[in-house]
C-alpha cells in the first residue's frame, strides 16, 4: 500500500530508532524512502561584522557536517536493507513545514517520524515538530515510540 516513505531525522537517538524502524517497514512494504534533515537557519548574534562573517562560515560548515552525518545514517541503513533511498537537506527554522512540503513535493504516501526528538520525552505527549506535522499533513503519519 505504501510506496514512498518520508523519514525526517534530527539525528537524535529517538530519531535514529525511528529511522531503523522506518526502513524495516519500507523493506516489508517494498517501498522506497526519502530521508530529510532540516538545518536551522543562521541568525545574527553579534554586532561585530568581522565576527559575523567568521561565525556564519563556521555555522554553515557545522550545519553541512551535521546534514551529511544524519543523512548518511539513513542511507547506510537503507543500503544495508536493500531499500532504495534518496536523502535531502534544506535550511529552515520550521522543520515541520519542510517535512510537510517535502512529502508533497516528493509525492510520498507516508511519513514515519519519532514521537520525540532532541528536546526529549520529559512530560510532553509529543515533540513539537511531530505535533505540527500531525496537525498539517494531508498524508498518513506513523509516529514511532
Ligand atoms: N530539524 C529536523 N529535521 C528533520 N526532522 C526533524 C527535525 N526536527 C524534528 N524532526 C522530526 O521530528 C521528530 C520528533 O522531533 P521533535 O518533534 O522536534 O521533538 P522534540 O520536541 O523532542 O525535539 C524527529 O524524530 C524527526 O522525525
Ligand atoms: Mg525538536
């Protein structure tokens, strides 16, 4: 039934578990997967122009390094399972918007994501992005706990 699954990750342990489960599910379903990491945008934190340039460059490098690392995890997991996989990263401060947008653009028919991410499980029913994806997505969402 499901043929193209979007698996967003923030690189957290809970996300990594959801990635593993999502890829197993894709294998059983005979589906392909798309991994997505949304990099936070750079914000001006200093009034010194020379520091700004230096910190922007550092920030971009760090972001690129994280994107490569998180997406490589999905790609290697998929490769190991023999599941076709594509991985993308975009820059935005609203991960849920990019998750919903990517699902539409890539014509995915299911999103698999963890119930919680980097901020963790303490006392909150659902993570902030997961809540918003559930509210805005027009395609099915599987929340992995
Ligand atoms: N920057 C991000 N890029 C891609 N996916 C994300 C990002 N942030 C959160 N997600 C998705 O949302 C899931 C839950 O994270 P989130 O809702 O942010 O929880 P928390 O509030 O605990 O950080 C993650 O497993 C991941 O699928
Ligand atoms: Mg989060």
